[in-house]
């Protein structure tokens, strides 16, 4: 089951409630794209074209979506957004084939979090996130 857990003074877990749909396929994260980004100064030697860099840190992160979130979860979604935008962290449980969990995730300094209305018939929302893993490991997610 894919979920995001956080504690903003009160512990909460956000999922879309579809763990029993199609053997759990309904609860998967969508559009998962891992990224890595060097943060620091880069320059290129004029004579040779050789690139040089001074790296302060490397960000390991992912952009992804949680889709089909029921409208009854609006309060939890807004709490999560405020928590992450305020510098808080969360745990991302992928529910993938390797049961990956990332325990120390924060909002990507070059990204954001956004909420969109998804389906008027079923009254569902889609949450798009761009997070980095402060523990310094690639954020991978593979589903069968």
C-alpha cells in the first residue's frame, strides 16, 4: 500500500483507500520519476572545455502523484501540504515490489506540492509531490 505518513503534532497517514482494488494496484503512486541533482558551483575551462564543479551536496529525490484520493481526505491533504511547506518531513511508503520506505523526506527546494480536483463523478483528488530524501539515498520505486 502506497502511503505518506507525517507528524505535525498529531500523527497522520495519507493514502487513497484503494489497497483492496485489483490486488493493491489501485493504491500505487503514479508517474514516479526519480532524480539526482548536484548543488554547487560549476564552471568550464575556456582553453580545454573541461568541466569543473564544487558540490555542496547532492539531492536524491522523486516526483510522483497520489491519485484517486477521496474528498473525505481533504483535511489530511492540507495538513500534509502545510507541514511540508513549513519545513517538516514525512515517510513515503511505496508499496512497490521491494517494499521501499523513505523515512526522512522533505519538499524539494526546486519543486512543490500541488492538489488538483481529479474526478467529478467519484469526487477524488490528485496530489503531486516533489520530495528529496534527506537520508541521502536514491528514491526508487518499481511495480510489477
